[in-house]
C-alpha cells in the first residue's frame, strides 16, 4: 500500500507541470456585464433600442438586457442568436453564408441566419469564450452593437489564427 501511494505521489509530481500549463478560458460575469454596458452605450448614442444576451462558450446565459421598447419576442431572438453562436463558434452572419454552400446545414440545430450573433474571444483573439446576441434593430445595427459591447469589455469579436 505504501509503495502504491508513493508511486501515485511521484506520478502526480511529474504531471503537475503539464496541468499547470493547461489554462481554461471563460467569460466572467464581470466581462459579460461590461459587454452589456458597452452595447447599451452604443445603442443610446444612436437612439436605438436592443435586447442583448450574453452566453458563455457552453451555451449558458450569463446576463441579458431588454432595453425600452422591445417585447419578449425580441429578447427571445437575441437569446437564439447568442445560443447559435455559442453552439457553433461562429457568427450568425457567417451561418447565413454557410447554408448556401453546405446542404442540410440550415436544418441543423441552433442555426440562425440573421446578423446580430457574434462570438466573443479573449482580448488576443485566440480563445473562444462566449457569444453575444443582439436584436431589435436592423441586423447590421444589431451586429454593430454586439461588436461595440465586446470592444468595450476589452475582448475581441474576431478570431486570430495561430
């Protein structure tokens, strides 16, 4: 028994550097709130009204805001956009393009083909950490609002390839 414990201890010491090098990236609730604040400021400066949903990379709602004038359907649509991006890892605008060249993709789960769903990456653009879905205005304005919120949080809406 003592030999087994000593063996496991030695193995765990050898594994420690490997474990220490593995880093998990996630979207904090603080960053999600900063995204919401950035979206809100962007919308107010343009006299727009949006519903905004921020999801983590696992497809879980972190926080949301429904600005004045938007009904429950608009909020649900912002959530659908964010959930789609969290599920697939790319923007809803790109999903619209993807269905043109990929037969059957339009019928896959969590597909939204209207701009306004945007991925969230770490500030260096290397790690996918979540998504933002925005609805309530024209699709291009929804997408611009999402990007403004992501930028305000010091994160990136664009992936940087290694």
